DNA sequence: GATGAATGAGTGTTCATTCAT
DNA sequence: TATGAATGAACACTCATTCAT
C-alpha cells in the first residue's frame, strides 16, 4: 500500500523532469513539431510513461506554462503590494525582474511559441490567455493605477494603457526568439538597454505634467 | 507546335498564381497547417503541378515571402520628404498610413509568418531583416531625427528610439494574427484606438520638455 | 484532363478490390481486429491508398455492407412483386434464395460481425439497422402481409410476426460463424434441412385454419 | 508468519472476485473493450494482482465462461419431470422461466459473448457446446418428445425440431446484447411479447392437426 | 503475496512528394 | 507540360504485461 521509497521519489520527480524536457523542446522546435516520444526520451522515460502523467500533449503544454510562467505572478504580486518607492522606480524594478526571471529565460520561448501556434491550437491559446495574459495584464494595470492614484501619472485609459507597457516586452521576447536568433550576435538588441530606453520613454509619456511653476512664479 | 497564346500566358503566370494562393493560405492558416493540395486547388492547378514549379513546400514559402516584401517604402519616403507639418502630426499620419496600407492587410500576415517560422528558415529571416526591417527602421529613424532636428523631440539614442515606435506596431500585428484571432470578437484590441493611445504616449515621452517657464516671465 | 486509360481502369477497380479484401478480413477477424493496412495489402495497394478511397475504416465497412447486402434487396423486391404462386411457396423460395445469395456467402459473416461488435461501434450498428435490418424486415413484412391479404395466413401482429421468420435466419447465420465454425464438420446443422424444417413449422403456425368443412358437409 | 485469518480468506476469494468483476464488464462492454485495469479496480485489487491469478486477459475470459456456465439445468429437469399439464402450457412455462432466470440476467450476456468470441477461443466454444448447448438441447428435446408422445404434437424430426424452439431464444438474447443495446429504448423488441408470439406460432406449427371433423359429426 | 510504475508494440489517419501516363 | 493516383513515413495515444520493490 505504501509506495517504496525509491519508487516514490522517482514518481514524484517524473512530472518535473518531463515538464523540463518539454520546455526545452517546445521552445526549440515549437509545439506541433515536438514529438511526444522525444520529450519522453529526453526525460529518460518511455513514451508510455509520458502519458501516465499527462493525459495529452496539450496537457503537457499546460503544465509547462503553469510551472514556468503562472508561478511567477504570486511573487510579483506580493512585491508590488509591499513596494514603497515611486511608481517610476517600481516599473523599472518590475521590468528588470521580468527580464531576469522570465524574458532571459527559456520560459520566454513559450510566449513566442504561443504567438506562432495559437491559430492551430485555439485551446492552448485561450488557456494561455487566461493563465498568462490576463493575470499579467492585471499586474501591469495595478502598477499603472498605483501611479495614477498617487498622482504620479495622469489619468489613463486602462484598456490601452496596459499595452504601452506590454507591447515592448512582448516585442522583445518575440524578436529574441525569431529574427534575433538568426542574426549575428552583436547585430541586435541589447535587452537591458532596450528595456531601459523603453521605460524611460514610457514613463515620460505617462507622467503627470510637472506642477505649474512653483510658488512665487505668479505675481 | 507553337504554344497557344493563352496557354503560354498561363504557363508564365502559374508561379505567381501559386504564390498568390499560398500567401492567402499561409497567412490564414500558418505554414504547417496549409496543405500543398489546397494551394494548388486554389490556384486552379493540380497538386503535381505545384511541385513542378516549386521543389518543396518550403521553397514555396520562400517564394511567397520574397515576392510579397517590397516597396511600400518608396512612397513613404517621398511623403516623408514632402511633409511640412509638425513631427508629431507626421508620426500620427504615418501610423494611420501604416495601418491602412499594411497592418490591416494580408501583407501583415507575412510579418507574423516570419516571426513564427524564422527559426526554421534562417535565410528568409536574414532576407527579411535586410529587405524589410532595416529599411523600415531607417524610415522611422528619419522621422525621429526630424523631430530632434526641429527641436520637437529631445535627443534620442537612435539604436533604441526606433523600437519605441516599432515595438507597438509589431506587437499589434503579431497579436492580431495569433491570440487576437482566437478570442471572441469584442474581447480584443481596437487597432485604431490602440495606435492612437500608443502614439500619444510615445510622443509625450519623446517630446522636448516644454521650456521651463522663463523666470520672470510672468508680469 | 482526361485520365489515361490504364490509370482510369485501375482507379475504377480500386474501391471494389478494397471492399472485397475488407469483406474477407472483416468476416475472418472482425472489424476491430482487422488492420487497415492489412486490407490495403491484400488489395495490393498501400495503406495511404485505402484512405484515398474511403475516409475511414468505418466508411470502408459501410461500403462493404452496401456492396454485399443492401444491393440484394431490389432484386428480391421485384421477385416478390412478380410472384404469382402461393405465399407458402413464396416463403420457401425466398428462404432458398436468401441462403444461396447471402447466408451461404461470405457476406453473412457481416451480420454475425455486427452482432459481435455493435456495442463498440454504435455508429456502425445504427447504419446496419437502417441499411439492412429495416429493409429486410420490410421485405418479410410484405410477404406476411401478402399471405394475410390472400387469406392464406390468419391475421398477424406484424411487430412480432416478422421475427418469426427473421429469428431462425439470423440464428443460423450467427451459429454458422461462431459455434458452427468450431465444431467438427458433421456435428452441426445442415442449413438446407434446417431452413426447410423451420419454414414448414412456421407456415403451419401462420396458416389460416383449414376452412370449415366444405359446403354441403352440413345438413 | 501464519496468515491472518481474514487475509487468508481474502486470498482465496481473490480469483472469484476477479471473475465476478470480469463477468460484469465483459457482458457490459465486450471482451476487447474491457480493460484489465478496470476489472482489477472493480475487484478491489491492483492491476498487477490480476496477472498474479490469471496469466492473461484471455485466461481470465476462459475462467469467466467456465465459472458461470452451470446448473440451471437440474432445476428445470425436475420441473419438467413433475409437470402434469399440457405440453403447450409446459412450453409457455419454460420460456417464461428461461427468460426470468437466464435471458433477463447477466448470464445471458455470456451466451452472446460466446457467439462473439467463439472463433478466437475455440476450446471455449466446444466447452460451451458440451456444457450448455447439448444439455439445453436435450431439455428441449424432452419437451418436444413429451408433446409427441402424448399426441399433442405431430411427429418431429428432432435434429431440427429443437432449433424451432432454440433459435428464437438465442436470437432474442443476441439481439438484446447487440443491436438492441444501441437502439433508442422504445424502438425495439418487448421480450415478453416477442416470446409469447413466437411460442404461440411455434405451437400451432407443431400441433397435431385437429382431427378432421368426423364426417357426419354435424347434427 | 501485492503493488503500481514502467514499458513499447500496435494502429488509424494525414500529407508532402513522386512518377507513370 | 500537366495530371492525379499512389506512396509511406510520421505521430499521438492505448493498454496488456512485466518486474523491482
């Protein structure tokens, strides 16, 4: 009844090993082009075993997303709540964190993959929309709202304000995994600099106009 | 023995007809999901004939990209040269033009296709880089430089300034052909509003700060 | 545009060849246990070719039924219309015809197969019900009704009358392809004798009681 | 070291529990469609344990058939000996009893199973032939002979007379577990009415013709 | 004995590509 | 040139069976 120690340890490890192998391959070759057996082999198990843990290839993909992306949000959410500095600094901080925890990581390949294959796997697309896009957008919205509420930003139409932040991030990731991957190394974008420039510009674009010239300026 | 005039004309047209059909289908369904026979049928020929003109489906893809990436640029270049209004207006104008002449067009599907398939077709990626990305970036750079030169924008690091404009455009196109195509109609982005918001923000971000009210300017 | 003679002849022949091979194998091994490739191989083509002519294995099965069973009904229907003898004779004749044209034929294996696999292929079951059982029942009903109308049979509840004829037929076929196929040859049923006995009994069971003692017998 | 009483009892019961579970499932879903694990689960053991007691699924099937084919016959045999009414009534009675004790029971699924799988398990087929078909036929033969002996039936060729009774029964059971299970509920046969009609007809078919009305019998 | 994790052969279906005509 | 019949490799998923624990 009680599983044996060795077996149990293996059984617990299997899903993560499979998810890790799947992440590698999905990012490297795309969802459709990755064969289930290849994932299994890379994880050191047989094809059958893969389906012991994941009901389908799509299920496996969902696990990859959950384990590599969705899981990032709670941490960010907490950090956001506890942040005490200016919203401008917060945005800078978040972008740096996003880059180091996600953009600069294999996981960002998933975002690009979704862009590529959404049309052919609508089920995955809507899963990703719910699991990643919406929470992510909500997080950005909270940052922007914080800026507005604290008088740092002027009022923002949130339907589109979110994209002011999101678009440069997604572009970077998409570029990195497509054209950027085909170009000679020095040709392209240096992500850190790219992001700094984008945020600086965005922040100026969102900032509340400087208060009317201070005291004494009027007669 | 001499080919019938009509037949001859047809024969010459074949490749273009096939490429046109392929463009439609690749944009509509993606590369992998488009079946060779479907392309042939839409072009009014048999499956065998397709392979008479293109050695493989990949070859056809390359032809599609090459034949459809072309000169929107000269027109824009001229317009840009002749423009007399403010650079802010110019940027608004260019974005509208870009959307109606490209973004809202089948051609934008090509950009998305390139993003999706770049890894599988590296030669195409660099071809696209040279033929599209670089001229396009140059155009944007000219606009920004114009703003700087006329004192409308503050100085800009052009290596990244370009992306401030480019990223929102590419994101829009990518989104439209991927997640945007899978979502219920009203859920998503309204491109015109999206673009207006982005440009307004960018412009504020790029704008030269209003001259500090000169001291003693008040009565 | 015009298919070449040899090719055309082949193309026309393919479906029948495949159906013939499928009949053999379905009867021999059952529907589920017959592999599509085996059918193709026996028909002398590749697996791919099979699916060129039949969209699925179930489709192939339907073709087998249509070509080997449904096609028998029109002939019977005509014979039935034109028959001038007594209904008892007609029933004898039909049974003999049924046996020689169907029961004693590989096609009868299909009926047994349906009995075996109906539960697992409900789609096939209802197809067979419509395509075979119902027309067959209608034919039997017509015979019985003829007997009633001509005063040869006493009135019959047709909901169950049909089964009086059908049950012995189906039993024979089922038995032949199951237990009967496993028994030493002489042990079993001799179909012709079996059928004769059944019909004789049934006919007595259905017959109108002999007319009241002929006229004049009474005072 | 000495096995716990309960455990021991359990161990002994295991095979029967497995066979019982298998009976349910084989009858419900057929042999091929029943998964070994499902049988094990229903019996409350693990998949591995199943194969501890039965070398293969086929072996399990054989055990199911063998364990469930058994003695309804002695009871009937006695009833038959003691019956004092007319043979027509006896036949009616036996049919009702057969339906309620067998046809309407899981056990009838076994007969259908045998029909379906006989070709794949010829030993089972002959086992079934000896254990079930032959004793059953003998019983029917006794009933018919009784009718003949008492002058209720006209002389019968027993080689085929038996089937006049048997065929409708087997057809009913086969139908019930195949097509009948796939049809909308009201479409099909109502067993009780079906049986009544069959027997009535059969009895008329077997009955000794009423003595010709003796001449001059009328006043 | 009992478990349940692991296996891997097996199969319907698709589709780019070939080639005889 | 053009056709379209034919091919066969590819692939996700299932499940009876094994075996280390």
